[in-house]
């Protein structure tokens, strides 16, 4: 077990656990145990403590009751299990009875735990950079999800599993088989594209011919999502696997610290998203795709091969989701069988926020969601930040139901 005396600062190689035991004051020993081993820290006079780890995962946090001052006891001796994510801080709430002067301790979170680290301008810049990174990588998957909805009307709940598939295949080729990460990435994107192609050939086109309702098709996507999740778990297991085992190389740009992997991933995402935008705006097939998205019946009457366009969209969407999974796996330093499911709410929030069926709306929606999620972490602890994506979505839909770039439609 290691004892940490310096305050933890989140970065590309470090995730932090922190809190405040205001009712106990200084000298209390807090211990955390998880994938990165066991480490401890001692609270300062203000009750604050922090512990850093270089391995992400779930950590069990406990307080040594022997170090608590007289009159202060733990509300529960069960350890608190909290996630560590590289590049961010997670607050830990530890309930105490009493305080150092013998009066009752308050029950508000501020009495027992710090927020996710407090506000300062450097942290604002760091979280904004992390939000831009998350938004760009989410946008790769969100654009494909939006195109599927626009051309078929299907809300694809299995799209998150395409993200997981990309990350796990990258782990297989780059880590297990030892291929160069760029070569492995190209192979994975091709495999994901082929999977999307054969999905349409074997499942979606036959179901469209049978004229199943959109509700029935949505239920099929839910079933496929569950089937893929447990298939991943069967072959990979429940643990988080790393695509590349080497420690990230940090690059400091003023107050912002990002890893080389993050910068490369962001550059790839920007290039690919620009390419998708130019494809939709400048090519004949891209204009046909937008026509099918606007009105499939009119597009078919104009001589456009609607089935061919839809198949292209399924193929492209799966390829983009697979690429997103690779880059997210590299940036987040790991991927597991539930990665896609955990991201699905953010993807749907981005698509709905931007306007259902609009690729450019999905792009801007993903950027907004990414920034909101990461900036919220300045004030809210742990995974509360993900709930803000849903709150933002609800607030926008109350004001603009069609989304930022959607069009008003007459109903009835």
C-alpha cells in the first residue's frame, strides 16, 4: 500500500478520488483499493483528502475508524465503491455521525464530501478540452445514428454495441495479436462496415419488405443490443480491457494537459467528420442520401435507389461507430462489454438535441453534450455529470421540440 501526501490533479494518466470529512477534521486515514492497487491519504485540517490512480475502474473507499477523533463515528462501515476515470475527479460521500466539537454533523453533502474538485480557471480550461474531445468522438457515432433514423425511421438501440464492437476488435487486433494500432484500426473499421452491410442484407431489408412497424423494428434493435452485449461478455469477460497497454504520453498546452492519443484521436475525428460532411453536400450519392432522409417516397419516385442508399447508410454508420469505439477505447484507456450501453443515452441525447435525422445536427448536438458533461464535473460529483445530458435535452425540447436543426412538422 502506498501513502499519498500530494493533492491529486486529474490528467491523461491520472484519475482522482476526493472528498471532505468536515465533521472529522485532519489526521483521518482514507484508503482506496481497486485495479490500480491500494493507496491511502490523510485528511488535512479542513478535512479534505484525495487519492490518485493510473488504472481506471471501480475502487472501494473506506475510512480507518481508529483515526477518527472522539465523538465522531461512521454512519456505515461498508466501503463506498466509486469509479475512477482517467482525466477526471470522482467525489466520494462518506457519512459521519457527530463532529470534532461534539455537536451533530449536518446531513448535506457539503458536510461530508467535496464537490468534484472545485472551480478554478485552469480546471475550466482542462474540462472544456476534455468536453471537446468527448464531443468529437461521440459525434462519429451520433452522425451514423442520426442518418439511420433519417433514412429508415428506426431508433437503433443496438448502435451503442457497434461502438463496443469497434473497441473490443481493436483490443483483439492491437493487443492480443500485436498489430500496429493504425493497421488494426483500418481492419476494425472494415469489419464493422461489413457487419453493418450484412445487418441490412440479413435483417433490416427483409423486415422492411414485411412492412413491420417502427415500434416492432425498435424492439428488434433492443433485442439485438442485449444479444450483442452478452456475446461480448461471453468472449471478453466483464473486466475492462486496454487496447494499448503503454502509458499515455502527456502534452501540456498552457493550462490544458492532453495525451498524444487524445490529440491524434481528435484530429482523426475532425478529418472524418469533415469528410462525411463533404460527402453529404458535394457528391451525388450524398445528395441522394439527403433526399431519402427528407422524403423516401418522393426520392423513390425520382429514380433514386432507396434500398441502395439505406444499405450504404447502415454500412457507413457501423463503420463510424466502430471508429468511435476505437478512439474512445484509446482515450478512456479501456473498453468493456457495457461501454456502448453507457454511451447510448449520450448518443440519443446528441441526436435529439441536434434534430432527429439531421447529420449536422447530430454533430453539433454531440459537441454540446460532450462539453456539458465534462464542464458539469466541475460542480457535480462522479457520474452525476451524465444526468446533465438528459436534463439539458428535456429543457431544450420544452422550448424547441424539433431540436436545434430539426424542422417543424404538422401532426394529424
